[in-house]
């Protein structure tokens, strides 16, 4: 009996810290402090231990019968998490002004599905930005359509057309800015305000900017979705997603994820927390490098257009400057004329850029992308640009020295010309 009633106190000395985040702290400070609670670390260590646990023990039958408060941050059963996962979701909540809570998902795609399934039911209509992440489009056809949910795609830069798409059954809007592959920045406050006026829930895939670069809820969105796989993980070694929401939607999100049995492993949560601590610094570095490389690319004769909202003069730069507080290393560029084979010569000649999906890691990546394939409400290349200039290369700039990356790209262009 004795061991059941004795608790861990006494094993770990408690060093209570009085530091707490306040609204005055700046982003770099916030990421180092967020989610750190003495009750999860004992106050003696910096990061919560990896609590690998399915079973959580109760003191006795009376304790079990009473159950435990079914809230976040309460031991109950492994599917509801333990301090490792709670610390990560608390950290993400603290970083998102206006959030009441954050639900973690096994991937970014699972987070998007979790948000959509929380809000939508049979007969509802969903609007999706035409430049959304391609698996979001697939989800509309493969997951939502069979459930009796209709999806309509809209041009995120054409506000009157978007407004005209709303009907009495429009229940949710899925936004993304900058858009995947072609990086269009849209007027999120305007799009979210229209959704609200029409009684629809607005959700944004905020993976590109993260909360450090775009405060989604403060700009009118109801839910902020992230693939933690990208910037938060930051080391290309884990898959995870999150949805943060205010008090209106957080409880429903949490219930739906529990019903669906979503849980993330404590090992992965610990990796994500570790990544989060350096995220501000990594984003700062990759943004500065990306800007330098984008500027260099803009002056190349082989490049028709650089699609990098952080670059002055690039499409979307003005809105980016108005609404965003940061960028990242992901951007694209359009080749002047060129051919699929020439683009492959360019990419294959690169030595420092890995060829692979995903982004936001410490290492630079390159992929050939074909935006035309994943569009229905807009066209690629955009009307007004030369239809010959349609081949796109996407770069994810990592933490290497940008001068080395530029030299690598120079080698790529030489190989492209060399045939
Ligand atoms: C990668 C990505 C996702 C999906 O994340 P996964 O963890 O790979 O499922 C969602 N949205 C955007 C914009 C992404 O780039």
C-alpha cells in the first residue's frame, strides 16, 4: 500500500523558476520558454523527460472509480498523452496569440484532416484555395466527397470570385498563404472576414510561416494548422502536425482527435520540442540566405521569375510585408523557356541540394514542381506571363553557407546550358 501513495516528490529536487512568458516577450525568447512548466519537469531539468507510457497507474480502486479530470495535462491513459506531449502542445499554444489549445497529430496531413472532420458534416460545402498543398485537394476527393461534403476551389487572389462562391451550406474555408509551389500571398484578413460574415469557419495551413512569421488567429482565422514535420522538427527526422484554435473550436478539435484515436509518440514530441527551441534562429538564418539566393537568381538570364514573397518586387511582397513578421527558406523560381530535360540537368548537377520532398530541415533541398497539374480554379503559368515560362524549381534553403549554395546553383546552370 505504502508505495502506491508515495509520489515522486523527494526523488527529484525542485528548483522552482519564476520565469513565465508574457505578451511582452519577443519571439526568440518565447520559443525558448514556451511550454516549460515545473509540474512537468519537476523544475529540476529543462525539458520534460520522454514519458513512454500506455498505462497510467491509479492509487487505488476508489481513485480509479473516481476517474481523473478528463482535461489536458492530467494523467489518464497513454492515448491522452503525458507531460512530453503536453509540453509540446502547451508550447505551440503559447506561441499562437488567441489560441486556447493545440491538438497534435501524427502528420501534417492528419492535422488538416482532423480540422476538416471537426467542422464538416454531410451536406456541407468546403472552399479550398486553389494553390493549396496537393494532398489537401486529394482529401477533398478521397475523404470528404464520399462523406457527402462538396468542395469548391477558389482563386485566392480574386476576392469577388471567392465571395460569389459562398452558399448557405458553405461551412468552412481552407486557406494557405503563401500557396504551395507558387507562393502566392493572399489577403488572409479579408478572406477570413468574409468567411466569418458568412458563418463559415476559416482554417489556414500556416506551415510556411509558422506562428513566428504569421499570427493566424490574430488575423481572423479560426484554426491554425501546421506540419510540424517542417520548421518545428527542423531536422528532417520526424512527422507530426498540429492545429491550434481559440476557445470556440479547441474543445471540438480535441474530442474529434480522441474519437479518431490520434496520438503522437513521446519520442517524437521530445524531438519536436527540441526543434522548437532553435526554430527562431533557424528561420532567421534560412530567411536571410533565401533572400540572398533569391536576389541572385532574379538576376540570372535563365530565370523568368522568382516566386519568393520576401524578395522586394516579387509577387506578393507587399501583402507579405503588411501581414507577416518573418519568412523561411522555401521558395520557387520559374525557368525562362527551358525544357523538362534541361531542368533535370540543372537539378541533377547540384551537389549540396538534396532531391527530395519535405522542407524546413537544416539541409537544403530541391524539387522540380509542376503547378499546372494541381489546379482547377486558376491557370499556370498565370495569365499575363509568357506561357513558355512554366517550368518551376522549388528550393528549401537550409543552414549551409549561402555562398556555397549559390556556387552550387551556378554549377547547375552551367550543366543546364551544357546539354
Ligand atoms: C508538408 C506539408 C504538409 C503535410 O505535412 P506532413 O507532415 O508531410 O503530412 C501540409 N501542408 C504543407 C504546406 C506542407 O508543406
